[in-house]
């Protein structure tokens, strides 16, 4: 039965990106407090008296900061970054309309962390340009004044280029409604909802190779028209061996069962509703001691019928490669 017990884990790294003067600093503080993230603040060339090779300086600083992030994450800390190397790439793309050279390895290092989420704050063009008048950084302010394409390119980078480079691990939050700022509390609620919605989740399941005498039981799924092994999710605080027996009984109707041994464990992951599901399947060999049955306990969407096959035939009939492998493995233990 499809009862799902999931263990949720927050991303270990949040990267805060966005336009200027749109509430980024306040959101960082609020998220750090709620989720116990350590903040790594944005470098500032003005306070550091950097007047030449500013882009190169930022690139070096962002690389240096990310090394610190990796070290802290290895020590079990959760980090929120106030901008990252992504900001440098976006800025150069905004000024030239081209993806700059020499940054792909930096993005790869971010992507390789797996447990991260980029949050991008943006607003309508007129709203952002109006806000940009308060920017202390004259290089950015002048770009905004110089060409409206700077805004277009900057937004285009985050909306259309970055997502495919980081496996779509990005949350977009618009901070204005017409010419009005929506407020910090609303932005925080949107960020909180987005983070919870994109949590990495772990699902633990038990799959069962059932046999009676020298034949393997496969379930025929009438919805998808294929053969599968009984399988279901572990319930909270349930022992996996009991999950195997419960699922086997509920999906087949057989009650008098015995776990012979655990055959294998395998893992895979997939995306579902903006979540990454990491699923671990524990496969058990279960003997049917008595062929008498009771009524199945199936979910409304489940429609199965029992079918017994000799081992080699069961291997051919099974839909999934993992099922074929564990059925073949069971031949060593079925007398």
C-alpha cells in the first residue's frame, strides 16, 4: 500500500541572489534565524577600497568564500550565502549579453554539493530601476542608468540560463505588486513555503520476492498492464522486516508468511512536485507457508491480481530491471 513515511532534510546551503534594494538582507536574517543557518556575508569592493579589476576581485572572493562554505558543510553546518559566484556571472552576462568565460567550474562546484537551493529576488523593471537609485555601488547604478538591457539581461540569466545549469534548484520570489513593495513578512512567507516545498526527502520501502513451493508470485498491475513485485513504504517507527510482511499480506491477501532472508538493497532518486525523492528499496525473500488467502487491503488506485510463475518465467515477465535481478538472486535460496 502506498503509505509514505519520509524523512525531510533542509538544504545544507541556501544561496541568496537578486536585484539590489529588494529585501535580500532582511530575508537572509529571517531565514538564518528560523532554520539555524550560519550566514556568510557578501564581499564589498567599496568597503575594501578596490577600484580596479573589480570583477576579477569579486570572482576571487566568491571562490574563497565557497571553499569556506564547503569546509563548514563538512563540519555539519548549514550555510546561507549572501550572493555567490552566480552574481558575478549574472553581472557580466547583463553587461555583455554573453555567458562569460572561466566560470563553468564554479557552477559545477555548486551543483556538486547536491543539497542546495538558490533564492532569487526580483521585481518589475520600473520598480527595480526606481530602487536602484539608492544603490551605493556606482558601477551597478551607472549600468542601470546606461541601458535598460542591463535589467533585461540580468533577469534573463536567472530565469532562462541558470536553472538548467544547476538542475532547476532555484526559487523565484517577486517582491513588488505594481509599484508597491509587498513587504518583508510576505517575502519571508514565500521563501519559507518554497524551501519546505523543495525539501530533499528520503523514502524507505520494502519490496518482496514471494514464493510458494518453487514458484514466484508477481502482481499484475491492471492499470499499467505489467508485472511487479509487492512493494510499499515503511511506516513511522516500523521495522523493515515487518514492512515487508505487512505489504506482502496487504497486496496479495496471503497471511501465513515467513521472511527467509534479506536479498538486496538498492537506491534511486527522482523529482516529484518540486521535491527530490531519494528512495531506498530493501528487498526480502518471503515464503508463503499456507496458500489460503483473505481480502486484500489496497489503496483506491491499486488494482492487482496474483500470478505464479517459475523463476525464469518470472524474470522475463517482471517489468523493472531491479525486480528481474532480485528474482534471479532468489534462485539461490528457494529449495
